[in-house]
C-alpha cells in the first residue's frame, strides 16, 4: 500500500498523518511528512502545490528555521532530510528542540 493510500484511508478530520505529536527526528536522518488527501484543505484544484514551514520556540517566541515550497499536493507526502539547518545557532546537535510545522 502506498504512503498516499495509507494516509488517505484515515478520516478527513485529520489533515497531517505524519509526523505525529511527540515524534522525534534525529539529525542526519530521512523523515516523512504525510497528509490526507481526504482532508478538505488538500483538495484544492486551484492550487496544486503546498509549502511546509518549520519554526522552533525559544523564550516564548517562534523562529522560522526553514521551509520547503511548491510540493505537489497530490503526492500526499514529502521526504525531509534533517541536517544541521534544523539546529539554529547551536553547535550541539544532541540538544532536543521542539518544532511547530505549518503546511499551507
């Protein structure tokens, strides 16, 4: 079963299937972001692409880290390689950071 199909069989109340809240991504690893094509937001014929933005929180402020743009919405997933760009101003990549991901 394809990644797209696995996520699409979920109900349309959940837009993002992966990552789940609390998932841990490690530096120098590949990770999946999957979304449900059954979710109404992702059925937009006028806009066949989406953008993914990552922010981390420090001192009660959100800071933009990086983004991936113009992803084909009909793929239902994107593969993300976590590298040093995910660890801003931090030479210690063993530190755990919490991120907020926004898909538009």
